[in-house]
C-alpha cells in the first residue's frame, strides 16, 4: 500500500464551493452566512448527508442535529475514531472555516476507501451543530452538549434575538429526540481529530503546510446591557444626560486598555456586537447591549482579566448613573491535546514528508469540548494571510490536499 492517500482534491474543492453556494449572505459566494436551524442550515446538512450516503457511510443524527456518518470497522465492538467540524458560518464569513474539517474529513475517508484500507475501528465523521455562537450566544452547542458541559436545562434556557427558545427551534428543524440523550460517556470514542484552517498567520509565514495543535485557548463570552435615559437630542442639556451609548463607549475603551495591561501577549478582547436603542439620529441612546469575547491560552489570566473588566464596567456605570446588567455566557477552560493523537498526526506528517510545527489554537473549536470525553487533537493548514471570519478567507487546493492526506493517515493509524 502506497503511503500517500489518493486525495481527489478537485472534487473536494468543488464540494466546498457547492456548499458555499448554500448561504444566506447578501453577498455572493465565497461570502457565506449559515445560521443554525435555518432552512439554509438544513439544505447544507442535506447536501452533506447525500455525499456521505454516496460514500457508503451510515448516517444518524442526535436530538440537536449533531450528525454522525459511520464507516464501519472490522471490529464494530471497539470505540470508533472520530473526525469532523462544523458547517454553520457567522454572518459574512468565508467558505473554509469548519467546512474544511467536514468535507475534508469525508474526503479523508473516501481516500482510505479508494486505497483499499479496512480500518479495525469504525471511523465516524461528525458534523457538529452550531460551533458558532451567532444565534444562541454560546459557541459549540453541539459538542458542548455531547461532552455534558451544557445540560438539557441549560439548552432550554437559550433563546435567540427573536425570543425563540432552543428546544422549540431544534424541534422545528426536525430534531425531536430527548435532550438528555445527546451527552456521550467518556470512552465513547477511541480518539477525535479535527482538521481546520489555522485562522492565524503563523503557518503561512513559516511556509509550513501542517500545524499540529497542542492546546486550545480558553474562550469566554459576556453580555452587557446598559440602561440610561433617552430623550430629545436637542432638548436635553449635556450636564443632565445619562447616555447609555457614551457609557458603553467608555467601557469598551477601558476593556481594550485592560487587555493591553493584562501582561499576557496571548490575551485578546473583542467587542463584536453592539445594539443601540432606539437608534435614531436625534434621540439620546437609552439602552445599549454589547458583547465581549475574551480569550487567553492561560485560563487563570483570562479569568483575572474578566474580573478586572467586571469591576471597571461597574465603576463606569456608577460614575455615569446608568444601570448595568452583565452576565457571563461561557468561561471555558483551555484544552490540552492528547499525546495519542498528537503523535499519530506527527507520524502521519513525517510519513508524508510534510514539514509541520506544533502550535496552540487561538480560535476555539468543537475539539475544545471533545477533549473532555476523548483523546483529542487537531491538524491545521495555512490560510491566506491568516484571514478568517471574512469572505476573503482562502485555503489553496495544495493546502487542503496536504491537510486531508495528513488527516487520512492519522485516522488510519488511530483506527488500526
Ligand atoms: C470560532 O469560530 C471562534 O470564534 O474561535
Ligand atoms: Mn468560526
Ligand atoms: Mn471553525
């Protein structure tokens, strides 16, 4: 058996483009918007399932739409090896985030099939429901629930901006089983490995085709709602104003200062969403909501900065006589990759003569939660300019091929 799995790169690129065309983005592909449990999400899943069926995989879904495509092994009693990622996409995203690990995972399996490999353990390809936090505010709801980190009650409390709750929406999308059936026991999988674009510039700068992830940074999300007093933009004089947006702006500037002052070069803070009420040119903002995304490789430092932000924003609210309601939506610990998967990926890259570096993932992934129930690792490929979460996100066919080859060999090793 030749070492190099025969990757149908052109076919894979064609499938990535076909998936990118299933989008709600007002801009044409490669700009993609695909929000969980929408009609567009359903059509994307249907396309994925049709490709899995064509490859002879047996497909099942759990009660929140996590989708499992199984290639049976010669010993079905052994825990399977799993791979996968997500197909949901934030507004105005690119076409490679998540999809590379889903369709690339499928191509890795098809390449092993073409090669005549018969794995001892089953290999399961997982499409995780909503890795992105866009609709319900919390990322990785699929893998988070599989890992038992989000309970059925937690899921029921989630609502979208229109006030629809998660439980109703997932049932309307066709997923009707019991929410308590989603969590898996540790040991359900022998190992999990996710292929993903790097979403950062390091591999491209180092001219390396492969990154092997050793740890995933700890993400946290907060929501702040500030209530001041609205009024006429002409009639209310400056000394008596309680402008919610000026208070929010002061807080956001302070958050940036605290991020710089944290002492950690890895700490990043982003305020990415801001809603202003009533949002009229001649009306003083009475209510503002904004979100905070805060991450660090060092979970303790991330938490210390969260605490400092909490204190500073309360103080600003007091000084400006506005009320502040702040809540933490998630504050997850970092994840460490398992030596079993890291060494399998390393050996795969070496066998393929693909140079690699070990690195941390600053973005989060479903692997953050799979690591709680299975030995987990990730394979990164470079993306142009390190750009992601933008329509101009791009991974070359050569980069995709190297990643899928490495994934295929890693899976074959883990399934031996
Ligand atoms: C995942 O999309 C992340 O925001 O890291
Ligand atoms: Mn993403
Ligand atoms: Mn992703």
